[in-house]
C-alpha cells in the first residue's frame, strides 16, 4: 500500500503539479519565487485549528494540513502567513472532494481568499466571501497575476451584521492594514503619507458605522462592491462627503480622494468592513491604536510615545473627573487625551445616558495641541473612535505664542492662560531641541532667564523645549490647578 501511495504521489507531481506550476508562471504571469511548491520547497502548512494558528503567529511549531501549492502576494513575502493569497490542491480524487478540502483550508488560513483545484483535466475555483460562505466556479481557469481574488458577499452588509472586535483582533487588523500599504501600495510611498491616508480610511469607516447606527437595516457604505474600482469609488464618495462636512477633522493637504491605489483600498475595506468600531470600549480602542502610534515613532526629533501604563498611571494620579477642564500642549497621538476620556467615562458606572453626556463634556473640556500634523490626525481618529473632543485637537506650536495667529483662533483657545484645572503632558526633550533666547524673550518665558551653567540670570538663554513646556503648562492652569 505504501508503494502505491508513493507511486500516486509521484504521478500527481509530474503529471499535474509541475505542469500547473509551469502554466502559472508562463501563462499566469506569477513569479516562481512567490510560489511555494514541494519538493523544491517545504510544503506549506495550513493550521488545523485556531489554537494552532495562534501558535504559528507566535513563531512556535504547530500542527497543520499540507497544501500542494501556495501563492503569495509577492516574491519578497513568500513564506509569510500574513501574505498568503491563493491555495492550490491537485491530489484530491475528484472535484467535490477537492473543493471540500479547499473550503476547510480557506476557513483556517485567514489571509487566503481563493482556492484552486485541478487534476489536469477538470478544474475549479473557490472564493472565501467576507460573510464566511464560499463562491464556487467550476471549470474556471488557473488564476492569473492581477486578477481580483477578493469578492463581496452575496448579500449587502448592514450595521446589524457588524461584530465588535476584541482589542487583540483590532490590533491585528491595524497591523494587517499597515502591512498591506507598506508591501503593495503604489501611490503612497512615504511613511508619514501612508499614516495620514490610513487615518482617512479609519475616519471614513467610523463615519460609515455612525450612519449605520441610525439605519441598521440599510446597506453600509463602507463595504466591498462588485469589483475593486467600484469599492474604491464607494469609499471615496463617503470620505469626500465626510471631509467636506467635518473640515476640522482633516488637514488642508487632504485631497479629494484617499491616497491609496484601488487594490489597497479593496484590501483595507476587506479587513475593516465587518468590524463595529463605534461600539468598542474606549480603552480597548485606544490600546489598539498604539499600533499606529508605534508606526509613527520619529527617531531623532525628540518625539517618543509614552508607554500606556505610564499614561494610565499619570491620569489616575491627577484624579481627573468630569468637573475638570484638561489640556495636553504636546499631545502627540493623543495618549493622555484618550486615557482622560476613558477614565471619566469609566466613572459613569455603566450609565449609558451619563456616558453620552461625557461626549459633550469632552467636546467642551478636553484639548490637545501638537506641531506634527500626522500626530494630530491620529489623535483625532482615536477621539472620534472613542467618543468626541476630536475637534479640540489642534495643529500648532504651543510654545511660540507669537506664531499662534498663523494657526487660527482654535489654537489660542486650546492654550489659553488660566483656563484649565488639569494640564498633563509628556513634552519633547533633547539637547538639540531648544527655544532660542530671542524666541524666549519674544514670548516672555522667565524660565529661560539663566546662564549657560543653569544659574539665574537677568538675560534670556537658549533652553531645552521640555523645560519651557513646564512654564507654558503652568500658565495654562487656573489657580489651584494641577500639573502633571
């Protein structure tokens, strides 16, 4: 029996698998390097269970099903489970068994969207749809490069179909989106640009969820359409409408369309469309957004993002309540702002009406400023996701008051003297980050009156920004206010 099995495997390899491999390369346009095909490479293994998939994600050994061929979205990502595109089977005895096998595999391989079966004579494709069902196309040819393998579900998605993700699931979704645009997008090439456009996608998704809450049985705008071009057109229409109605949430540089190519938008919509972001707990959403905070880390310019445990501890020590008016003049991506909001909402003891009232509180009493436009966009995205107060996150230079008119009246409100009961911040520090003596004089920072040795002086000296932020923050406090 063992000899017969090996003979069948030998026959299958040379009569079916290798001719298919040649066809995929010579006719389908795939690169050999983006196809895993034994015996030249080790068989691709699909985890047998979700727990085995978790072991794979952790880099541990796992139990899996061997696949005859696995096609990845690029040669560079071949062998990476996050980039599996198509699974191919050639060894099942008949088409029904082959399709059944592929449906099982596609259900266990989270990023593969299509399976292909052939015995050298008959063939079929099976697509995994977003709703978990399958679309089978018998007699379909082998896949070609550039074909759309992401199909919409048969029934349009409504708000009632959305599920609230766990924090871990949303972090994975954000990581997946970052991987998509970093590996594949041909439009956005700079990291800052990519992050800005990802924020635009997240804001558009949040807008779709908000509209869906009001009409839960109507088809959502943010979902896959019949083809990638239609999906892109649908999402861009919603983005454009939202941008035009909520200018404060977007930057002056945001264009009429999201700055990603059609295929990237299609993949991002696939990742996000089934998630309900509006019903996530503020803390969980804020934790998940740390994926974007880490991606936006700047090296060498004094920016670093405060660990979440430090943020939570700081907010707890400040004892913030709904009676406070709070500001962060160096808010970065909004870690302290989101933690303050989460803390105040957490004091509502599950009272939904009171939670809703806290959104009004945030709109009137929670302010942040940063001079990095990407940070501001990220902070606004987080605040939109967890509640409100997003329009109080301002782009501008907190220290150089002489420049404030350039940024508009909102900045002056966010930094007004003697206006806040709490200021909590982690400003940029560094020997190369200084306010000049001339700027200190123009803005009246008395903390800058010191000699080069640090002793008190009657004249102004160049001073580290972090030290100057202490005086800026102190100015913002009402009598009896608290500074962290």
